[in-house]
């Protein structure tokens, strides 16, 4: 079995050779089972599947038999038996794939699990960083904001460290559980090559989080980005709270690679689908 770094290398090799992938999976069928809202991940998977020539089945939980009490596992089992070749699943349960392990016998791609993992976002972020800097070694990556509720941070930190990057984090104290790599804001901006801003995830908070003054304390704006190194890039997995963790002008600034991330989402997901089918991966995670 491949480890995370070997998996990333293989997927990046497939991206280099992405032209070979166009329409190469026309005999395959995919279904995207999104039990949580999504724009970037859901629709970039759809476009990736279209680019690969795959047949797609659409699914909306609101009009499915889940409304009659059918379980998550029973729903997935239906699609396995319909002859679908790849399942792409997003779910609010951190461990949803445990319910499917050894019981579903077609590849499952994790498109986001609760606050725990979002491996294809990690892949597209890594690919965006590699495009920019050529390699990962000796880069300092700052992850800033609602780290506690971020499946992006949870998925990425360990792997980025394995790839030779130094990780530093910052944000409101209530969102930083592990203070090990903490650097106060805005000082963190001075030392990073890559800054990943995270969304305040109101939907995952038990109590309402007050965002008044957030931008001046922990967000990027045209004033505080002046202390960054000149070639620092700014990323955000999206969706963003404009004027909170990031202001309008930063999203569109020359440092921003946010729109590149959206673009890379499609090619990374094309390569991931090819990878899970080639390698017969049961559950894709990193
Ligand atoms: N980055 C991300 O997962 O965005 P969506 O929730 O829109 O898919």
C-alpha cells in the first residue's frame, strides 16, 4: 500500500499527463453523494468526471429516501448495486467511511468528512504551492483562522510537515487547540511563504462567534499584507467571508492564488479519479 507522500507523487504524475485522461473513462459511471453543501468540491468533481468522459448520476439527499428514514449505508449500498464505478462522498460525520469500510466494494473518494479530513483540498493546495515554488522543502506555511473546525487544516498539517514544510498557525485563541506552532497575528505574516486563510465556520459553532473587529485582529487586509515577504502567496479553500478573514482587495490581489486553487481543483480531481480506479483504492484519503 502506498503512503501519503507516494500517493501524492503518483497523483501529481497523473496531472502532468492529464491530457491522456480526457474521455479515457467513458465506460465508467460516477455518483457524487453530497450530504453537506458544497460548490467548489461538488462541481469540480462533476467537471472532472465530464472531462474524463464518465457518465454521471445526480443525487440530492432532500429528494431521496433518506427523507423516509433510509440510512446512509443503505443509500450507498443502492448505488453500489446499480453498477456505479466510483463514489464521491461528502458527509458531516468525521468517521462516515468507517460505516462503509469492507462493506462497499467500489472506490470511494472522501470529498470532506466533518471537521476531520478533506484530502482532495489538501492535494489541490499542495499542487498550487508546487506550481508556485517548484518544491515544498523549506517553505513556511501559515494557517490562520478557525483551525479547530477546519477539515482542511486537519488534513493538511501532518502531510505538509512530511513533505518538508514548516507549519505555523494563528487565529483567535478559542480556535487554536494545539499551541505548539502558534505565532501571534500579524507577526506570522512576516515569516510565511504561503498563507492559508480559513473561514469562520459559523455552522459548526455551538455558540455564535462574534466577528466584529475580526478582520483587524486576525484577518488579511491591504494594510497588514505590507509586512509579508514580497513573493508570499495567499490561499483560501473557500467559501470566504468577505471582510472577515479576508477583504475584497486581497482576494483579487497579486498575492492571491485563490482562483488558481479553484482551477486546480478540476485537474487534481481528474487525476484522483484516475488514480483510485487504476490502483483499485477502496477509500481514498491521505
Ligand atoms: N473548499 C471547499 O470544500 O469548498 P466547498 O465547500 O464549496 O466545496
